[in-house]
């Protein structure tokens, strides 16, 4: 119960912080989202008293297809032949999740812009906070119009850092294209944020005033740092160490004061929540084919939507096993604790 309350409070705090830096129209919309988050939290609390565990967040990778071929892409390294769910299946899944009190949808891929009909359908879920993570390379007038009209859909632009870091992973010219498209969204009055992959070697650059200032000038209203998880051990980047994470958290505090914008880290310090938040303690992941997974970085599953009902999937044997050992899954040395399980003796694995 304490984990639910604390996690919900932190989500609401971030939305309130975003509201303070938003324009007049977005300010009102974000305050309404705060009200909706509180309502959903009360619904989840009632369900928990009945023995039904409902998480706050569903991460949905609505497609495995992407317009880019980024170096070290985790999704492509673990890609399997997928029969992607239909638009109708996805929208029924979102409806079921919303009715249960799941109040934040994180839309990922692949590249979500490749499934515009799903994004259009999601615009009807006005009581849910919907963050659409995109590389922004395929922004067009259709997407600009959708985000301009559907203020519950909030684009989050993914970057690897500045021009050198982004182009080294995504290809020459990628950073310039992304920044140009951010200006188009800014000029269209769209409220959006940025998501920046954080690894040891780029930590200083991505938390520096000039880089953050450039993103703010380009229209970014909030910032998410995402801990780098390597697709393979030979990747030329280093995961954040505990010292790195402590330094990043301190720098984020300073940036909040300096920029008066929200800054947060995913997955962040899970120790404050009593361990790993995957498998529905705080969030879970649905793959393009409907496989229900603990986390995007733990591609294992024992159930699939829509064949399996949402409640049944959230209470699958795999999810229950993970939720029963969250403290064991508190990562001490950076990286993903669930993925690190692959190095344990067989008897000690999940």
C-alpha cells in the first residue's frame, strides 16, 4: 500500500511541476490530469482492498517497426517475428486498462508514429495521461494536427545527448532533424518534453546548462533521463554506476532550481519504493504482439493480451513471483536488476 501511495504522489508532483511551466491552456489541462490521477488512485486503492493489484502505469510498445536503425538498439537486438496487434485490439486493451484505474499510458515502439490510427484512437482517453515516446524523425502535418488538438497526448522526444552523441547512434544529421522538428512543435503550441538516454560517458554533457538551455529554447517543457540498458555486453557505452546515479540526482535538483522545469529519472531510485517496480508493482509492459512483460528491458512473458484478460495477466505466476521479491531486485550497481538475473545460478533466477 505504501508503494502505491508514494508512487502516485510522485507522479502527481511531476504533473503539477509541469503545469507551473506550461502555457495557460496546458496549465488547465494538466491540473485536470492531476484530478484524474487522484480519482484513479482512489479506484486502485479500493481494488487493492479487495485483493486486486492494479498498477499506475502501462507501457505499450504498439509497434516493433521503426524508421531508424540506431546503434545498440535494445528493441532490435531482442526482436522476434511478431504478428502485431490490430488497431482495434490495442484500443480495447487501452479501454480495459483505463476502466481498471491504470492512469498513465506510456506509448513506445519501434516508432509509434507508424501507427497513427492507434494514436488517434487514444485521443479519446481524456482522463488518462498519455506520453508518446518518439524519435520525431517522421513528424508530419497529420501528427502536428493530432497533437495540437489532442492535449492528453504528450510527445516525449528521445535523444542520446547532443549532436555528436545522437548522430553516433542514429546517423549523421539526426540531431539537426530532431531539433528542427521540435521547433515546428513549439511554434504549433504543442506541449512536449524530451527523454535523454543517460550513460556514464555522456552524463556531464546531458546535465550541462548549455545543452538543457538549447532544449528549453526549442520548446521542451520537461525532461526525462532514462538509464541506459545495453543490448549486449560489448556495447561501447557504460551503464550508470551508483556514484553516477547519485551525481545525476544531485544535478537534477540543481536543474530544477535553475530552470524551473520538471526533471525526473526512469526508473530512478527504486529503493524508495522497496525495490523493483516492474511486473505491475508500479508498471508493466505490453509488447507489439500483446505479450505481457514485467518491463521493456525484461522481454519474458507467460501471458498475452487480448487472449488473456487484463486482470489475469497482471496476476500471472511470473508477475506474482517478481512482485514477491522486489527487494532482491533492487539494483545496487547500475543497470537493470531484472536483466541481471540472467547471470545468477539457475535455482536463484525468477
